[in-house]
C-alpha cells in the first residue's frame, strides 16, 4: 500500500517492529482478503477459521497462517487461545457473513441463523479476551439490534470502540464498496486512519484491469485460468454490444429490453446489464459479479462480463493470488462467492496500519496494561 513517507514514519515509528508484536486470529476468514492485508503490513496472523472448504486452499496457499475448517458456532475460545504468543497483543478479527444484512438480500429475516453469528463472535471475544478487535461488514448492519447489543457487550468488557461507514474507494480499492468497519481496543480510544494518510488516490477500472489480456465471452486465458468470462447467449451478446460504458438498458432498442424491466416494478433497476466505465471505480463486487445480467459487470470495452481475475483485482487481491490448485477445474460460482465475500486486501492493510499506529501511540499505556496496572481513562 502506498503511504506518504512522513505518515509512514508517524505510523510505524523509528522501527518497523513494535516492541510488542500484534498476533491475529481471523474468524470467518474466507479466502484470506483481510489476513493478506494484515500480513502485508506486518501483523502476524496465526489462524484463519471458516466453515467453507473452498476457502482452505486460497487461504493457506497465499498466506502464512494456518486454517481451521470449523463453524464458529462450534468453536471454543480455549481451542484458539494457544495460537497467540505469550505477552503478545492479541487481535481478533470477526467479519461475519454479511448477506443477511445486505441490500441485495430483501428476503432475510431474523430467523436466518447468520443474523446471529455476531453473537457467536461476541462469545468468542468474552472467552479469548483479546486486546484488539476488528470487524468488517455491510453498512446496513448499523442500527440493527444485534449490532447494538454487540457494541454494548464490548463496552461492558471495557473496550474503547469506534466504527463508521467507509467507501473503500477512498483508500485505493478500485471499486465503490461501502462497508462498516469497527475497531476496538482495551488500551485507549482508537480510530481507523483517514484516507489522507495514504497516497493511493481513487483507482479506476482503467488503473486496475486495462493491462490484462483481452478475452472473449466464454474464453479462458491460457496463462491464467482465473482470467475467464462467462458465456453469453445470442440475446445477451446483442445486449452488451448495444451497451455503452456507464449507460443502462434504457439505451437499448425495445426488442432487447427484458420484459421484467418494462414493468413499473423493474424500472428502478437501471444498473443491471450495464457496462463499467474506464474512468470510474468499479461497482461493488457481489458474489455474482461474473454474470453480465447481475449488475454493472460488463467489461468497459470487450463484449463480455468481467472475468474472475478482474473481480479479484477489483477486490484488491494481487494479480497472482491463487484460488484453486494448478490443473484443477475452476468452479465459477464457488470462486465468485469467495471473491465477492472477501474483505478487500487494501482495506485489511489500512486496518493493520491503524492498529500499528495505535500501539505506537500508546506504548506507555500498554506497558501498564501488561503489568496489570490500572489504565487511566
């Protein structure tokens, strides 16, 4: 991550290694977006935990941490406590599955058990008692009762808590992605570093994917199986050829418009079947980003939906991040889910650097804490 040199000195101090190192465990780790970002800025992630077997290969192949295939509902704090080093600063990350709270999930109710996974995260916090906590989720979580209860629980455990809605684009992630980011600390008040600290600027679709080799709809690039795009039937091929970057299906001839969009109820969904614009960040990557009709996921210039690799790059994964073993088939739906659900890597870097600065700014307080002495305030 590009950080202004003067700001980097402020964040990290004279040494890139804090006196007490931060060790992390990543609950709901997915394919490793948050872990990868944390590792890139010097936070040692010891363990990632997820219930999805498809996560294990990308998580362990691209990161140093171990992986545990297990539901957090069945996890005990005592199982993971030993992964932290003695006298280290313990960080617990818990990015619970977000579909329950997403604006895309109009049918979700409190009967969906994913709604209550935040309570399981809260239980693990009580059992492990980490010094630092982070959570990333969709912005709609704010104001939900389960989130308010989570905040109350953290405060009752003497955490200083801050949270806010962040558009990841301001931190150099090449997509508009509004996320709720929470940080908590036992030591002192804590906040996410502001975008002004970083020299990334807003990254556009052009910045992110312009250099990738061109492919056709349904084609797989020979040197990167992830750089593949979905097939298009004849009608959708005509539709994308009639689409302009940043435009909508309203630009099409009448015979191309889907019947559902001709109804009054469908006229409020102009972004489906859309092309991206070269000069703007991409839209939010969903788990269905590889489908032309699922959003504004058409390539700005080529007549196809974006590839899996392009979606991963929009999530700020490195272009060589591996999601499947070499020679094994790429299951588009599975990999699309992993990519769409991931925490953007650059956001993970911002979170990690925010914790580094927090530790640097509160060295004396942290010394008192580990001596068992009372912390003022």
